[in-house]
């Protein structure tokens, strides 16, 4: 099961950028279509469509990359140290897991 999870994450990592582009293109195009139908000037339509495209592309890509990311935390009670990885492979994940477990300074949460 663990190997399968990494293969799914690897596929998601490879598809994140194309999926984000396709989604953003669809949303930006629909936005432009609606603005043109309302007789908004072309320059303003282009600006709005590009802004929507850029915003959606970044948001979708970030979401997909977060889904395939991992967080490794220190196992000492009260320590808030953690490492967030974006779509690591199995070797990278294990390496950073060991680093998180053995880090020298502990950030203890004081109540």
C-alpha cells in the first residue's frame, strides 16, 4: 500500500501543472466569453481573463501539490518542529523523516 501511495503522489506531481493550466484556461475562457457577451471592451476582457487564468492556475497547482505533499514532525511531546515537503519521492521522504526525528533544537510549545 505504501508503494502505491507514492506512485499516486508521483502521478499527481507530474499532472499538477498541466491540470492547473487546463482548469485555468477553461475558467479564463468562460470568463472572457461572458464579458464579450456583455460587450465589454476587448482590452478589459483580456485583462480580466488573464487575471482569472493566473489566479486559478496558481490556486489549482498549489492545491494539487499540497495533496501530494508530506509533513514530518518531531516526535518529542510539545515540540513544534516540522518539515513540509512538496511531492517527495520515497527516498527523500525517508531522509527528511529522519532529519525531523533527530533535529537538535526543540521548539517546545509553552502554555
